[in-house]
């Protein structure tokens, strides 16, 4: 597998400068460095990448066994170094990547000159004689919050994670608010970055153009990086399928969306076009699709490389 594509490797800055390898923490991607990148690129050769499962890394490279421990991520770091033949590297690791850097340097010390650890922790679970991580109850509570109310949790945590109360716009970068009004159309479908899919109900909207005065039902939601919102006409869910010509239905559409990799609006629409083509004669009503979303990672504005 091509390492540069797998980890979305980016090289910028002074090509004759000392090497800085910037490694993001979990839940982030290389875009997190964008505000400090121009200053670093003026002096260093800067190498950025996304871990598999983050940003624009190749999602098909995910291997549960490999990435069940930090050793797998350390292997990724070393393979990036080998691919680019990086030596005398200053490794800058944020959060959990600090420990990834320690593991990588222990395995191939000849490639690294310095380790810079930003907000590191040697262990994330409290144990006998060690307090510095989370208790098992803390972790269970966190996972329960994520599962029961992911949007509420993320909205509350975004400003805390950013930690700049005087700059609330930084927390707002992590979400986009969407306001919708229905004119009698089906409920909007949202495909989340975590692979789940659910409907945003907009009941009671009146048909447009039938009455001179109509009342619309408004709905509001938030999109986060990697989320996609789909609006469509009922020709899709009312298509006839199978020998019994049963309605395709809302549940089947939600299951279809949840079964697709969260790769953005274009990928979802492309998959749905394939589904619609497969309906054949069962599609007997007009069908329109419109999808938009929040990029998993905004394009990184790179300084021009210098020799």
C-alpha cells in the first residue's frame, strides 16, 4: 500500500530545513496545526500526516488488530519516516501521539533527534499506585454520554477542548448549525461521521403551491466534521422492490446510509444513484437528491515550499 496516500502525507516548508514531524491527537487530524504551520514552515521542513481512521487517511487501511494498541500507530509513524527517508527528526506529538512518538523512537532511535510532547500522559487508566488518567467509571460514563447524546456531548465539550474562553469562534469551528423548513417532504436523513444514520423529523409541513397561506415546520440540527445531510423526494422511499413489489421504505434507506462509509455528500449521492438504478421498473415516481455536509477536514492552507 502507498504510505503517502494511506496517511495523507503532506510535506511543506523549507526543503533544506531540519525536519519537523507533526502528529495529531485522537479525534483530530493534521488540520489542527494550521494556525502554527506558517511560522514553522518558514524555518523547517514540515511533515504532516493523518492516522488511519482520521482526516483524509485511507479508511480502507483500517485494521482492528493493528490499531488495537498504540504500537500500530507507532508503526505508521515509522513507515512514514521510511517512505520519506526522514532522519534527525524532531517529532511533535499532541496528546496520545506523545506516547506514540516514544514508542516509535524506542524502535528506531536512529531516525529521531528530539521528542516534543504536547499535553502527554503516560497512562490513560488509573491503576494501583498510579493516578493521572481516568477511572473505569469515568470511561464508562464517557462512553454512555457519547452513545446516548453524541451531539449534546460534543457541543458542550468543543469549547472546553479549545480552552480559549475569549475566542469562542474556535469552538464554533467544530460545528455547523442547519435550520430546515419542510414543505411536506420526507424527513431529512443525516449520516454521521461515526457511521450512524438517523432522521431529522419535520412533521406537519404543508405542500407548497396548494394553499395561499401555508405553515412550515422548522427543525434545527448541528453538523460536525464528516457529517452529511440528505434531502430527497419520496420517489426514493416509495420505490417498489422485490417480487412482492414492497415499498423500499424509510428504515431501508437509513440502513443503507449507515452501511456506507461516511465519505461525504458526493460519495453518498453516488451510492444512492447506484441504488436507484437497481430499482429498475420499481421506480415509478420522480426522485431528486440533494446532499451537503461538513468536510471531515477542511483543506489545509499550505505555505509555499522553499528550497
